[in-house]
């Protein structure tokens, strides 16, 4: 904010405060907010290793732990019991190394067993102070470890950091965790914050005896979801007992040392983050996902073609009896509908419409109801089917689908 704006400002106190925050943020090139839909998926572990990995690459890094209810960064980096220093009215972040500065509420609580009972606005105030009253100085990257979910802390962080802050979402591969990731992606899209990518942690198990990776749970769910939602996939990190034991020992950085599969996986994520969010091009928009990570059923772009059966301009409950199909080309990276055309289907006979839709180059059909045979035919032709959508304008349905917030009910036709 310019001084001229301050001079004419009706709320000088607020304006000065904003100025102070902006001055602090201007010195930070890239802000990466680490989110997860659920607790226990390894978000803090990934945040700590990402920050340590970037620092080991010679970047100037800040790591801010805003999990006011369970700050775990001091423990993960063996910094418990350390008190941040003061210089005037500024707090000095704790230095893990010359180029990794850390701040956490955990440093300020007199007793780590103490429960913090704060309401949203208080948490927001504390987070703001962590940004503007901590002497971060010039940073290439600020990595912010948020509590799980999309509650007060992530919201405050995003709002304070602004729309250039990029989210890195950590998930485990199970479907139940993946559902929560959709909410995290939607949360970022609503706030206009780009999603840097998804990391699938605890993906396969590295056997300490033979060193081989075994898939205990299903893997790859994070990557499928990333494609589905049009966000980059940053990689998989296996379950590795040494990740847990080094974290317990406060030596999270060990996880990125050596040549173990987990160490290499962490290094790969760090390399992707540096490539996709280069600190020396902080003013450039976040580059789109690499072609291989894009939702590209038909090619290299993030273009997806979605068809919705309509009658009277809104979704028709049974796709076989619709008047037209609204066929929309959408850009999954931006969520924009690029073009809509209305196609009249051939007469309803078994098997005809799936083949006709596939020939139109459609990737996804969103319907109210559809029989199993038709669904199987679509599947065979590589067309994804979503059923149970409610009657609404096709554009609204597609917009909700792209945001991950499409509400679906029962399949209204399941013969
Ligand atoms: P969150 O921040 O999502 O709650 P944490 O980072 O605190 O999760 O991790 C939860 C537990 O899982 C910790 O004990 C941590 O050491 C362990 N953990 C995280 N990632 C891995 C991994 N890839 N392999 C083995 N243990 C892991």
C-alpha cells in the first residue's frame, strides 16, 4: 500500500497494520501452505522435510507452524524447549540452520501438554503476528504447516498471505482421505489460491529387511484424484519406519538424506516444488502442471469434454430420454467452460448413445440416472460416468463438478 493511500485512509491504524504485514510479505518470494484434509497423513512430516530439503538446496527458507492445537514442528526438528529471542518488538525465529528459520506456537507455550482454547478471531490474530512480528527477513520460501481441514487457521493463513500463496496438499492413498482432499482443493479454488500439487504420503511400505516396497493399502489414489481435479501430482512417499523414527528423534531431515526410497521420494518432491515454484521467478504465475500430470484423456492439455443430458435446458433425469446433450469443453486448470454446444442424440436404442457420445470426444458424462449396461458401455469406451446429479443448468453442474462440490444423490435409473 502506498503512503499516499495511507494519508487519505479513514482507518489509519488498520492501514498501518496492513502496511506492516505487506512489508513483511514482500520480502518472501514464495509462500507454500501445506494442507491436508485429515490429521495423521504426514502433513507436518512433509512440511518439515520440504522446508529442510529446500534449505539443503541452499534456499533461504522459513517454516511457520500454525497448528495452534498441536504444534509438532519443534519436535520434528529437535527444537523443543527453545525460546525465540526478541529484538525490539520483533520475535526472532529459531534457526535450525543458517538458512532455515522456524516459528511455532510450540515455542511460546509454557507447557507442551497445555491445551490451547482459542476462538477463530484469536487464532487469526496470532497467525497475523507470526507473519508480521517475526523477523523473517528475506526468504526464498515460506512453508506454512496448517492444521488439518479447512477451518480457521488455513483460512486465516490464505487470507493473510494473499492469492499468490500456493497450496501443497498431503494425503494418504485411501479413498476416505482422498474425499477430504477434494474439499481442500475446493477450498483453495474458492479463495483463488493455486494448488501447487498433491503429495501422496504413506504410499506403499518400505520393508526394513529387504528394502523392497510393498503396497499395503491401494496406491495411486492421490494421482488419480489430482488428474480428476486438474491439479499437479507431486509424488508418492512410501511408509518407511525410518521416517517415523527420525521424526520421533527430531531428525526429520534424515528422511531426505541417503538413497532410501523415501529419501529419494522426498527429494523428488523438493525438486518438483523448486521447478514449479521457482523462487527467482516469484512474480510469474504458477506454471501449469507438467503434461504427464494433467487431466488429459485426449492429449497434452488440461481440456476436458463433459456432456450433460438435458430436457428444457436443465439436466434430464434419464440420459436415454433427453432432448439434447450439452457438450462442454472445459479447462480443468482454471475451471472455465471454454465452449458449449448442444447435440441432438440419435434415437434411443441399446448401445447407440454411448458410442455416439464417445465419438463426440466426450471424456465425462454427468447424468441423473443411467442403467448399468449403458454405464459399462461408457466405461469400455473410456468415458467416465457420474450419476445422481440433480436437475440444474448443465453449466452449473459442470462448474460444481470442476470445483469438486457436485452433490449427487441415488442413481435415478438403475435398470
Ligand atoms: P499430520 O501432520 O498429518 O498429523 P504427522 O506428520 O504428524 O501427520 O505424521 C503422523 C505420524 O506418521 C508421525 O508419527 C510420523 O512420523 C509418521 N509418518 C509420516 N509420514 C510417514 C512415512 N512416510 N512413513 C512412516 N511414518 C510416517
